[in-house]
């Protein structure tokens, strides 16, 4: 019973002995897997950088396009206001009562 208690209290070690671990790192199969993994990581990071660059280019393009459209809205709003004033002045000159009724509505 005492032997059983002592076995239960021992913590299992998840680490491998250093000598075995070092030997594994020199194994050609391990080295080949590491090289393949390193290439995969490199490729993945390059792909992520390319995607980030492409996204930034799209963002810059959309910002430019948005600015252009906002400027166009401003110009069209000014043009609309000018035409409205011309229309009201013209309508008022031909029919003074209609211009007042149109301005109120």
C-alpha cells in the first residue's frame, strides 16, 4: 500500500532525456521534416505579406475613389443650388405669385 501511494505521488515526466533528444535532432528524417516545415513557414509568411500588400493597395485605391466621389457630390450639390436659384429667379420674374408659393413649399 505504501508502494502504491509513492507511485501515485510521483509526477510523470513529459520530457525526454537530453541525450535521446539530441540524437533525434541529428536524425536525417527529422532534419528533412524540419527543412520542409521551415520552407512551408517561409512560404506561408511570404503569402501573408503579399496579401497584406495587396489589401493595402486596394484600401489606397478605394480611399482615392471615395475622395473623388465626395468631391463630385460637393460640385453637384453646388451646381444644383445654382440651378435652383436660377430657376426660382426665372420663375419669380415670370409669375411673382408662383415663385413665393414655390419657395414656401
